[in-house]
């Protein structure tokens, strides 16, 4: 496997930092940190560039808050300057990660997403008899820094880039050397990439009739329950060195409906699970409250609502 190099200079290029700043600004234009940064935008961007190049840049403290989606989650928000750095990193590294992904991995990828994942599950639920549904127990909190760094080292040879990535990884932990902050842009890509070896193992070695993964939500399809039980056994063995555990697996008939990404998917159609419908209604009420209180602007309101798109168009 060819490792990517000459990345750090691209990350710290001023034009890339400016593009990253504009992305970080999206939905944050009215925040105090963005308004203060905007007073001397170019000066602040040049300062970040200089600190990154000298190795003096330090990741700041995180702000944490709870959401209920529907279960309680701790969201960890980076300071505005760190958001810029995260976007600068991913502007350059996204194509590097993209080369590692199998076709049917759907999170954090252009032209993919929830709707495409549901479309694929709909197709497989109509042509296969049985499914295996898996998701990882406390996934983001369970990712070990050491193993993640080893995987990054396999695809990146630029040492300055690796040092920057390792600094981002080490800036947060739920316990010593463990966990990624939900809320960081980089965390989404790190977490998606961390399970990429599992994707390749399943598709290239186990070869089920269907397989889809959206972050740590996994659906496997087959015409045989026995085959799915064997696949589950092999997958459980494979992820042991990754320090991950699956929640209680589900193997059942596709005719009963495949519970995937908040939807029930079968050959007959796609419908929202009851808990998903209630969760979306709560989200819309909360977003309306945030907008009325001036906590988010119209751009962020529209962006968040679009991200909640209903799959009714697929039914």
C-alpha cells in the first residue's frame, strides 16, 4: 500500500486555511469566538499557520454538552480556531481516507449518506432472506489511540502531518489513551476509517450477499441463518484486536423488516421506526427554539433540517 506524503505543506497553506475558516464559519457566524476571530481574520490565520509550521500550535480546551438522540450523548465542541484546523486537515486528508473505503461504507462520504445506505438495504432486504444487524458498544468512547495511530501510520508517511493528527487524537480521552470526541470533524473521519479493515475483511474473506456500514451501524445480508452466524463469529474475532465489542446482535428474517439507521426496511418498503419519528419531532421543536432565541442563524437551521431528511421519497 502506497503511503501518502507531502500533506503538511498542503494543510498549512494559507489558501487552505482560509477555505477551512469559511467552512468552520458555517452556522457559527454569530458566535462570540467567530465574531472576535473575524475582527482580524488574515492576521489570525497567519498566526495559526506560523504556529502549525513551528510545532507550537496547541489544541485548546473542549466544551461539553448533552443531547438526547434519543439516548443521552455527550457532545464535545472544539474552540473556533481548532475547528479551522480540523477543516484544514480534512480538506487535504479526505481523499486519502476515501481511497481506503469500500463502496458500501456510507458515513462521512460525498455522494453517500443515510439515504443511499437505506436504498441499498432496501434492495438487499428484497432479494435476501435474512439479515444480521450489528453496532459497536460505545463506539467513539472505545477507540484506542494507539491502534488508531498505527492505522494512520499505514496510509500516511508525512511525519509532520502524523504529529499534527496525533496531537488532535491525544487532546481528548475518556480514560487514558481511549476515546474520540463526538463533535470533532476529524473524529468522524477517524472513526469511519478505524472500521475500514473490518469492511475489507467481511467483503473479501467472508463474502456475504450484502453488506452495508454507516459508521458503527452494520447490516449483513444472506439467504442462510447459519452463514450469518458464522459471519458473526468471524467478525467478533476480527474486532478483538481493535478493542471493540458488538452490542447484542440480531439475526432475523428480512420480511419482518431490517432495523437500520432509524428505519424499518423490507422488500415491501421503508418506514420510520416509532422512536425515530418521535426523535425527529423533538429535534425540530428544539431547533425552532434555538432559532427564536438567536442561538443559531437561519443558515444553520436550514442545514440541520436538511440533515434530518426523511426517506419517504425512497418508499
